[in-house]
């Protein structure tokens, strides 16, 4: 969309903003604000001004009819700094106070000074005097929250309140606040704000930013002539054994690789038997190791193989003793890759504690299972971003060997933005 940029100065932000409205009308948008000093001698006695850079759409562009959402935001956000980044706490607080005042049509006292709590402590309203429609109140709450997160975690990231619906969609899909704010901040930073008003364009840019955020391994890579050892670890029942069987079948059947199975999950007899069933069906040799010494011995039996997949006992992330024991076994095995297996329908905070407590096993990637049992794919995105680990595979069902896919950034973006599982 074509537009022209102007700089306007005023004694205060409010004054500059009023000039902008008077001169350029309702379509002008504040792109940035800054403090400037004028006159004075050697830096003394200079007068302080606020300078705003505004963008004004050229007539053809301005003729576009705003969407219902845009109109609603325009009606409810006509205040200084509407589309500018809040640069200071004062400015930020003012935006919130103004918005609340308009919602309540009554003055809202300034929050008391000092500390982050001042930003968070918004005055409580009595429900019986509250005339604001529920919908509008929720939207304002989202805007406030989005600004708070941005303000706290991405100072300087410009995010006009009109993009709050996108923020809310991300939260509904399970994306953590911080990740959502980072994504939207990146979208706004890397694109023309006027273009982003078009929801389709915004979604496209968001797709790009999600793809940028997601790192992947591309799956297990075989190294000709070298036996790769890959261990799967994680909590109980997440699908380690089932997905190990899927990988084994795919490498043995499709890639014609020499694959061996090794398990040190001897806590439960059934666990060994479960893997043995798969080993027999696929026709693969299997070794059982009870401790670090036996692991070394078992690995010798697989000399000359292309790939050894190692199953491990599952355990609660809070059973640190068991994790420590497994660390000893993995220390002896020295796998080339250690894949931490996580179940996607798990609550985000539990996933965080799994990642944090299994970190000592030095996982090289994450494998998310049970994507068919959730639509909160945003959780996966946030955990990946927070863990700083790449994604290797995604499991979308119980079928061996079909229900597993090598993860790609595009797949992850589709999941988050379209809410479909990766079979779709
Ligand atoms: N719906 C669904 N179930 C799965 C998936 N992956 C594994 N499972 C099931 O989860 C259960 C536990 O799997 P298992 O491999 O024994 O977990 P482990 O304890 O981590 O080894 C089994 O019933 C699997 O069939 C998946 O992607 N989707
Ligand atoms: Mg198992």
C-alpha cells in the first residue's frame, strides 16, 4: 500500500498527536516517537520536544474500507500513542488508563508509583456499574496483557493494539504469552504495518516467523560405515517404545539399513516383551541390558550395523534418582543422538519441568507424540522455543510404522495456524 511519511513536532506527545490528526486526518498512523532537544548552548537550556513520524496513506490506499475489527479498534483506541510503541512506563500506563476510562466512561485513578506491580495493578471495577459489553472488555484485557508482555519482555518492539486478535488466536492455540509476543513483535518489525492490517497478509507473515522460530534436525541421519546409536528417553507412557518401533521399521524396511534394538527398560517385564514383539514382527535382533556394563557388551554385538535404537525406562520427571541412574547408563552408551520424547497433550508447565529435569541427559532433539490427541499445537512451539532444542519427529497416532513424520518448520506453522494434525 502506498503511503507518505511526515515528521511532526510538539511540546508533548499529545500536542504532536493532535497536530497529526488536524493535518492528516483519521487515516494517519504514528510509526514512531522520539524525544528531541532544540536550541540551547552547548547542550544547556535546550528545549525538549517530542517528534513523531507518521504515515499517511495516499488517496487510493486510504479508500480501502476498513474491516469490522479495524473499525472497532479505531473507535476504541483514539488516543496518543495508539499505534506507537509504548516507550516508557508512563506512556504505557497512560494508554491503559485511557482505554479503561473510555470503557468505563469514568475516571480511573493512576496506579501508585513504583515496581512492576504498579503496571499490573489495574483498578477493580464494580460489576453493577460496568456498562462495557463483555466482548469489548475482553478485547481490552487482551490488548493490555499483550502490551504488558511486550513491555516486560521486548522493550522497543512495536505492536499496535489492533493486532490483539492475532495475539489472542495464538494464545487460544496454546502458544505461551512470551512466545506469542515475540512472534507478533517479529511480524510487526519485519513488515509494513499498513499491509499487516490485511489479516491474510498478517497470517502469511506469522507463518514465516513461526518457520523461522522452529529448528529441526531433519530426522536421524545415517552415516555410511558408522553405526549410529540413537536413544529415546522421556516420561512413562509418552510413546517411546511405539515410536522406536516405527523408526526401526522405517529404517529397516524403507532404507534397507541394518537396524538393531537395545533396551535397558528392565524395570517392567512387559516393557521388554513389548519391544520384543516389535523386534520379531520387523525381524530385527534385540539386546537387553540391565546396566552400563551390559550396554557396552550389547553394543559390541551390533558392530557393523547402521543404526541401533535404544529404548529406556520411562520415569517421572520428578524422580531425579531414576534420571540420574539413566544418565549413568547413557554415559556408558554414549549415543550420537538422544531424543527426548514428549506427549503433546501434556500441560505446558509439566512439559517445562520434563525438559528441565531431563536436560542432564543432554537431549539433542525433541519428539512430540500424540498430536492426534490435542489441537493445542502452540504448546509445542513454545516448548521448542524455550528449550532451545530442535524438533526431530512428530507422532500422530498408534499405527506402526506409519504414524510418524520427520518434522519440518512448515508443518509446525500449519499446525499452529490451521490447527490441523500433520496427517492432514
Ligand atoms: N494416540 C496416540 N497414541 C500413541 C502415540 N504414540 C504412542 N501412543 C500410545 O501410547 C501408549 C504408550 O506408548 P508406549 O510406546 O508404550 O510408551 P512408553 O512408555 O513411552 O514406551 C501406547 O498405547 C501407544 O500406542 C500417538 O502419537 N498417538
Ligand atoms: Mg516403553
